[in-house]
């Protein structure tokens, strides 16, 4: 590591860490040059600073301040959320945007209102992005301990418990997906009520990517179907009119593996987003006549089909947000 800015970020992280106490990543920053995982984090933040001055430094300090309790699982999950934000924002701002494009982190739609992660104002089209990562550490432990996992709410719970018996049952991880949709819809609302924006919720998950796909698309309970398990006070399926697209990205396990010192042939480092040959999964709902500048290699398209492609320089999907929706499968 020879970049002076990365060295400065390293010093700032170490200084902030001294007042935090116990930290999941303290080991990675003990020496100079630091652990490869720490190097990739510093490099990502330095690259982000070049595009949005000061933002990479702020993210790094945020990471350094998440700690204080030894092996505290909520801190670990919060770190995964912060790393996810760094990964996605870096990916977005480094895309080939036209001249005159501007980026705003956590823009304010109304005074004191909820703020999405990123606003991109580009000639001819404006974009809003929200980035989410679920608390998965305890869920991952349950997966490894229990003999049976219930992928969706389509199977009666009592029947699933009887089938699992003494081997233990891992329940669906669908409530976070519901909460992400509700929160993103609220954050986007104040912007879309004033002007035309393309709004995208990006959710990062681990290799069990079928979990959020099932939460969104399962015929008997999917959040984007007429049989959604999420209902309003009148028993009608919740809708998310301000969310134009949902993108699912399988990446959390790369953070975990590289932080643990493991290597993987699929990625060079923790913040390697992959290329056109890498597996990427996304599920999207779109309004007509718009495109997303996200380079992905696989996606679930709504309504009603699953597709995968070798290369997608953009996504342009048509779907309806109004009226009744039929099951996705």
C-alpha cells in the first residue's frame, strides 16, 4: 500500500478504534501494511473519496466506531450493513455516467424526512438508491445447527415443525425483506411526489440467495404477489408504489470469508464486485420506459418469469404497480 490517502485513512481508523474498545476488525488493523481485508476496505474508501470527497473517510470512521462489546453479534451485523453501503455506492459512482452527473449521499426530500442512501442526478434521468443488508449472523448459526429449513410461509408451520422433529427448524428470513421494502418506500416517497425519479432498493445477502427471492416471489406468500403475507389493516396485500425496482446481490459471504482470512477464486478481495462472468442475482420490478445503469449477470424479472443473462449493461423491465397482481410462479 503506497497511496498516501490510504495511509492517512489507516491512521484515522486506528485513532478512532482506540476509543471504541473491542472491535471485530481490530486484528486487521494491527500492523502496517494491514491485513488484506483491511487493505481492501481502505482502498474502497479511498476510491469513494475520489468520487465523493469525504464520504469514504466518513464511512471508514463509521466502521471504526461500531464496537465496544466483545463478539457482540448486533455489532457484526451492523458492520455488514456498513460494508454493503460502501460496496454498492462505490459501484454506482464508478459507473460510466455522462458528464454533468452529480451524487448526493443521504439526500433530504423534505425537512426532517427520511433519507435514502444515494441520489444521482444525471442528464435526462434521476435515480434514488437505498442499500440494505439483513442481520444474518444468528440466522446463519441456526442454518448450520438445525436439520430442516423452511424456505417460505407456503408450508403450514405446525406441519414443518412435525416434519423437522428433534432436528430443529430454521424459519424463513422474510420479515427483514418486508421491512426493507416498507422503509425504502417511505424514503423514496417524498422525492417521487415532487419529480420523476427511478428508485431502486438494493439488498445484499449471503449465498442463500433463494431466501430473499422466495420472500419476494413465492406464489403463496411472496411480497410482490397478490398472496403476500404482509397485509394492511383491511387485510389487503401491502404495496410499495414508490419502489421501482428491487435488486438482490449475493455478496455478504465474501465480506465474511475475507475478514476471516479465507480466499476465494470468485473474488480478488472483499470489495471485488465481480465481472460479467460472475454470478449475480437480482429481482426487479420496473416502470415502463426506464433503465437502470447496473451491470448485473443474472436477475429475476417480475412479473412472472425468471431469467439469467451472460451480460446486462442495463436493466429495462416493464411491470405494473397498480391494480391486482397475480402470483409470480
